[in-house]
C-alpha cells in the first residue's frame, strides 16, 4: 500500500471482517479464526485475504515485510482510502495499493 494507506496489523482482522459478508467471500469457507502473521516471499505485504488453491476457502493474513512484496493471483490486499476506510483489491491485481488510494 502507498505510504499512509496500509492497514496496521492491529486493525487487520477487523478490516478483513468487513469483507467476509461480501458476495465474493460469503460463498467461501474461512480457514482460520485468527490472523495469520508471517513473512512470505510470494504474497503481498501488509493486510490481505488469501484464497486457497481450490478457490473455495480463504485465510486472513498479515505480512509485516516492507520488501519482497508481490502481486499474487490468490491475494486480496487491503488498503485504506482517505477516510480511512479499508477496501479490497481484486485478487492478483497488485502487490501494493494504487498511489493515493
């Protein structure tokens, strides 16, 4: 996410809950009842929802890295908009939120 638009780790779980009831995620199975925090090399940095390889489930994740961020087909990065309100990018569309978003 651009500077100032990242969802902090302590707000990530709550931000992800906003999207669970969306038409897209409501039909998928949530795999974890807590936020999974790690340092991945094949995923977006920051707060994101990760779809399982079958596309029928998802995970709530946070990657604290600031380098090695990648746009992954299964990752939905969450960033804030000026209000700040989190929003969800389409999977695999970006490794960082758009400038100014």
